[in-house]
C-alpha cells in the first residue's frame, strides 16, 4: 500500500482543526487508507497549534505531526515545509488540503484511486460534477479569469489550475527544485502546476464541490491577487524565452 501524508497549512483555524483531523482519520480508517497528517502552523494567534498538540498526545501519537513556524510566512512556503517533511519521511504521496472544510475529506479515496494513473491529481471545480458553493460573484470572476490567463499565457491544460486540493507523487516533489520556488502565497499553486506540466508529469483531475469556509476568516487579500498576476507574468516570460524549469 502507498504511504500518503496530508499537509494542512493553518493560520487561525481553531474552530476547524480538530474536527477536520478527526474526520480525515475516520475516512482513512473506513477506507483503509492509512493516512498520516502534518499540520504546518504559523504561530496562529488563536492557539491552533496547542489544539493540534493536545489531540496528538491524546489520540494520534503515531500518525499526526506538526511543524511550527515562528510567524505568518505564507501558504506557499507552508506547503514547501510540508513537502520537505514528506520527502524526508519517504511518503509516496503528499496531499494538500485547506484546513477550513472547503476541501472535503470524503474525496480522499477517489483522489488516491486517481493517483494510480497520474503524477499529480487535482480536486477540480471546473470539470463535470465539480463546482463551487456559497461563492460570491467577485470570487467566481477572479477564479475563472486566473484560470483563463493560466490556460492562455502559460499553456496549462488542467481545467482547474488554482485548486489547492491536490495530491503529488513523491517523484514530482523530488524533481521540482523546492529551493527555487518564486511564489510564497496562493500563486504557488500556479507555479507548481506549470513546473509539473513542463516536466511532463501526468496531471489528472477529479471533480469536487468546493464549499466556502464554514467558520473562521479568509486570509486571501488583494495583495495575493496582485502577486498571482506577477507570477503569471514571470512564468509567461520564462516560457517565451524557453527557460528550463
Ligand atoms: N501556515 C500557513 N497557513 C496559511 C497561511 N495563509 C493561509 N493559510 C491556510 O491555508 C488554507 C487556505 O486559506 P484560506 O484562508 O482558507 O483561503 P481561501 O480558501 O482561499 O479563502 P476562503 O474561501 O475565504 O477560506 C487555510 O487552511 C489557512 O488556514 C499562512 O500564511 N501560513
Ligand atoms: Mg478556505
């Protein structure tokens, strides 16, 4: 059986984290997936890390881990910290999920099944059967237009290039130079997908319904959107010049 670890980046997720972890382990044991979890917490002021450590000692000593960083350093670098942990401990798959229930644990079995035929599996909102729930019009426009730009400028083929619910094969993570990642925030997702595609890794998608967070506050800012545009421009220019990634 393949060994998989879920990377949960957290910043102020005290209302979600312990129920999410419990739900993931429920799905894991019902489907015999043997999942492990690593939380990457950026010193959340709401005490998320303390909650994780408490349930770790009480219930999940063997399969729950935490990486604690000194302050908010961005989603991209949190993923990288999780990837490094996954590579070091020799997991076959690293799965990234938001810690706010937007990515439902019930999709994990189909995602892992899909990994039998691809190197990166994306939980996609933009394939038949996928979609979004409780999204405002501006959120829809931003997401759709970022995808459109990713398709036209970077030539990305996946239908959902900005989805954060993904499973990477370890070969992908060891091929892409994690020391050489330009983006630190949400645009990290675009950069990783671009690098996967140009390195000829096979990208698969499974449909998911992305639901807006149940509780807690969003960390996405206007600045992140500007950063995503910068990332798009940077890699478009590199693509035009034929730079090897
Ligand atoms: N470690 C770490 N986690 C972060 C950081 N920024 C966001 N996160 C986490 O990354 C995940 C996605 O962030 P969200 O705020 O849910 O962003 P979003 O899903 O785009 O926005 P919403 O739909 O409003 O929830 C969540 O689990 C956050 O707690 C960060 O700087 N460091
Ligand atoms: Mg969210």
